[in-house]
C-alpha cells in the first residue's frame, strides 16, 4: 500500500483573509459581562458596607501586626498541652457522635425523598400519596438545614445544660438536613437503570438501594460524609463559644485572656484536624473507586 508523499501542513489554520487573529475573538463579550457583573456587585457592596480599602489603612496594618506578633511564642507548657489533647479528643468525639446521629436521620429521609426509589414513579408520574410523602420529607430537610447549628446549640444548652451534649444534638439536627438533601440528589444524579430493573422485577426499595444505587455511588457518598465530618469539627469551634465544650470553649477563654500563644496553638491543632480529615477523604475515595 503506497503512502502519500504530500507534505503535512503543521501550521495553524488561517482565518478568512489569510490572517491569524492576534486577539481573543470573545474579548469584547467577556469584557461586557465582567463590567456588568461589577456594576451589579457594586450596590451589594455598598449595602453591606464593604470597604476593603480600610485593610490598608495605617491603623489597620498596625493592629494586624500587633495581633500576629501576639501569636509567638506558642504555648507549649506541659499542663496546657495535656489539656489541648484532652479537649481535642472531646471535640473529635463531639463531631463524630453528631455526624453518626445525623446519618441515622439522614439515610431514611434521603431514601424517602429520592424519586428514583419510588415504585409509583416507574411508570412515569408519581402517585399522589408518595408525592405528598416526598414533598413532606423534603420540607423537613429544608427546615433542619435552615436553622444554623449555633441556634440549635443555644436551645439545647438551655435544655440539657452546658457541655458537649448540646453540641452533639445541634450538629445532628443541622447536618441531618444537609446530608439527607445531598444524599437524595446524589442517588438521583447517576444511572438508575439497575435500580429500576430490580424494582420492576419485584425488588423493594431497600434492596434496590443496597444492590444497585449504593455500589455505584459509594465513593461520592463517602467523600461527602467525610467532608461533612470535617465541617462538624469546624462547627464545634463555634459551638464552644456558647458553652458546648471542646476546643472551641478553650479558644474562647484564651481569646478573652488575650493569650495569643494559646490561641495560635489551638488554631494549629484545628488545622491538623482538617488536614487529617482531608487525608481520610482521599483514602476513602481511592479505596471505593
């Protein structure tokens, strides 16, 4: 078989007129939309009194420098380190217990809110009864995630008193709404042919979930769950400021005493916890891929 001896044209294709454009053809359109975005954002910045130029004011720079200088040296006294380790374990336990309770609520709510697991929806339009149940469950998820965990913590501090129990319950309710919503959307976003086939052949919702949906979405569900656990660890910091215990309460005490070394040590511990959660999430995604 003979090969053509015609030379290959490796030069970029020329446009009409024989000239290659030297500027992005969409430059004017992008400039227009960017200018429009800035025009729309400007009144929003005025409404929230956002004055970014104040960060460069001499008094602001001096205050920032004094604040950062107070972080050094770190507080590494044996009794303080022992307290930090103890409160770190309490913070992790609070976040883990809260996420566990949230899962116990979120999983059944997500299964009830997911359209893909509705037997009546296989033929097209969902029946009125299941549709009302799905709407009620989704409304409950909206209510749970609309109320910040800080508000729940203030309520439970009055009910059960100061301590980690209020933080656990606050995280559980708020994160149940978040997890349930995202779980339902993840289950509905992929290929649902296997689940529909199982249900058409007499399988129930739980069997379709366990043998069809869960294996195909396990990595995404696990990754989001670990991410929410990481968020729960961060939320425990805020909850500690209202008496929920953990590292957040110690951070509040150190800030009130203007002890920058202790604040810096506690912040480094928080960074280490978030980095650990990130590594756990990456390992789970790799293991479930």
